C-alpha cells in the first residue's frame, strides 16, 4: 500500500532527554517546538495489581484524595489555580500505574509543576474528606455495576487471573474502600510515592533545563526503594461461568491470556485483533452485525501488561440469540485459523496500527503518555522509525503463528451476564 510506503519519509521530532535526580526521580522531556502548549505527567509505578486483597482499590482512592485538599489549598482553590490560566488537571489509575497530568500553555509550566507537587506531596487525607470520598467512589462502583458491558470485563478478568490483584476491579469493592482510614491511606501513600517509584514526563513547547529546575524544586519526593508489591501469577483454568442480572440483554465475554509487553508476538496478535473484531471491516462485525443483524455490539480486544496480557471478544445480544451468536463468532475464528488471512486484511490492519502510532504524535498528551510508558515498561525509548519497521515486517506467517498460539479453546474462559432462566452457552460450547 502506498500509504505504508510513504511512512518511510515521516520523521517527526522525537528526541527525548532523560535524567535521574540524586534521590532517584526519573525525568523525561520531549521538546516539541512547533506547538504552544505542553503536557506534564507524574507517573507513580503502582496500580491495582500491586495491592493486597484487603487494600484493593487503594491506589485509585489515593488518586481521588490528592485532589481534595492539601495543607495550603482546598479542592476549589486547586481547581481555580489551574483553570484561571486555561489549564486542565486530571488523573487515572490503571492496573500497573497511577498518572497525574496537567495540560497548560507553555508559559504556565511553573504553575503546573508547583500545583502538581503540592497535590502529590502534601495531601491532607483528613477523616472528613476520606468519609466523603468513600461515598463518591461507592457511587462510581455502582455506575460500573449498572453497566453490564463494564461489569462483564471485570468478571472475565477475575477468571483470567483468579485470586490475583489483576483479577480484582481497579476501583476495589464497597467492602474494601469502606475500611480505608486516614492512617491507612497516608501509610500507603508514603510507601509508594517515593522518588525511585516516580517518572516525570513532559512533552510540548518546553525545555529540558526548565523542567529539571522546576522538578528539583517542586517534586522533592522522599528517597527510598521502589516497594516490592509484586504477586506471582496464578494458574488459569478454562471454564464457563454464568452471572444473573436483571437486564434485557446478555453480555458474553470469551477471553484468555495474551502476550506481555516483552513478548515479540504481541505485534502479530494486534494484527489478529484488528482483523477479527477491532474495526468496522473486521470479520466479527461484518458477519454478526452487518450480515446477520444479530447484535449491535460486537468486538475483539486485547490488553498488554508487563508479564501477561488479555485477548478476547465481547458480544451483547438478546438471550435467545446467545448460543447462535457465540457459535458464529467461533466459526469466524476457525475460518481465520483454517483459511489464513487475506493480503488486504493484513495491509489494512497494519495501516490501522501505524495510524494509531502516528496520531500519538499529534497530541502532547499522547506523546507524554508514550514516552512515560516506554520508560516504565522498557527502560528506553522506541523511535517511530523502529515502530514503522517492526509493523511493516509483520507477515502472514507471523500472524498465523500468533493465531495458533493464542487462539486455542482451552486457553479461553467464558462469562455470561444476563437474565435468569435462559439457555446460555456453557463449557464445551466454544471450539475453533
């Protein structure tokens, strides 16, 4: 395809400078002089997978709490400080990291850095604020529970990683968050928010020297070793599990473990994901929604983590169509494995993967994310050129090897979430 060949001539500025301060804080700066803004991110190398069972949800809870007030500012003052200069301040918690970020005009880096430092180093964790936030997060959990599609993804994670933090919701449960007190939150914050456990990433119209100066002044995280919160992966057992819920549709999720960040075949499986169900031209979408009209929501998905991953398909259908739709999905997987992939499918999937990488260069937020994840996962930066070369090199043999390795029935489990008393597929009802 000419589109892919033209990528050889694309060379965006992607020089990333790195420094590690004496206390262990990692600084990454990507200067993008053609823009007038920047994104500053402070990444904590801790997420829900590092939490023991009785502290499930604490990383996300702390993420909420740092915005509720510091020793010198109330939550309203924090918001006004940033919004007065047109800035945006937000955060997210994932399975493996917690990220706080600010998007501002280039001239307001000092405001973003000082505000971020105050939030992360001086949170109050006062009893009244903790009590209030327990109610807010309980409502957030309720909103997930009221969304069958979101809920079924949590349920399949519990099957893929049983009795492991990866199998528990990032938000925790109502039971665990209700037990969090000021002392528990403060202690966990002190253990995790240490300099060796923090990566500061900035991308945009910003200078390396200026970031270094301001980070040294405002992000003085305490020294200490990165905490060892790793839990060994548990054994997966293929099975089907039914959950009842008073809804009109049934949600089906068929999934299994996939490759990690360090498995080279993650690239080929990403191509499989595109061909099977990640786009409108994908086989599952075309067969189940367009040709048969049996489902509105149908897609495949994959999630890549540092030592494991997840690959699966989701189907939202009427209960009486559940068996038919799952059989059709399995038939499409079998056809893909038996007949191989078409040339145009391979080229289309590669073009979509490359476009997603290229689009990340259009946003300082996405660039900040990319350089931080590269550092956290690999300890180094990957150039766009190397990504283009790797994706271009994917051939049919590599994709078909990934199909054979990862898409085996015994590697998958099935979750159904729907109204009681219906004839849903069970163990032995998926084969490809």
